[in-house]
């Protein structure tokens, strides 16, 4: 559980820190460190609009992508502790899930 929470925290805060440092290095003020958190919250509140001519594959693709990233996060170990899902060949599972 520790690895999952650290991955989520790092992914949210490191992107904000990177964007802030890049903007400061170029002489601009730039967005705040918490801007990616605000963007994620705003994007999850938005609804999806699909054309009537799109197939169901196009409509379920974002859900499959999000689920595959979450499954890959559950396999990642942290230090000496194993991931939440751990078995022989989990690296191959990790690669195939991200290739999905």
C-alpha cells in the first residue's frame, strides 16, 4: 500500500515541481506546484461527448487506459516490500499491461 500511495503522490507533485522549475529557469513565474492537482480534479468532473458514428472501442479506450495504468502501479515494488500484486513473472505482466 505504501508503494501505491508514494507513486500517486510523486506523480502529482513532481509534475508541478518540474513545471515550476522550468518556468523559473526561463525567467517566468509559471503555475503553482498544485496546478496539476487542480487540472486532474477539473478533468474528472468533465463529462464525455461522443459522436453517434464512433464505435464502442473509441468510447471505452480511456477507461481501459486508466485501468491498465492502475494495474501496472499495483505491481511495482517499493524497496524491500513487494507490490500489492506480486507473483513470479510480474515484470512480464507489468510490460504487457503497459503495452495494452
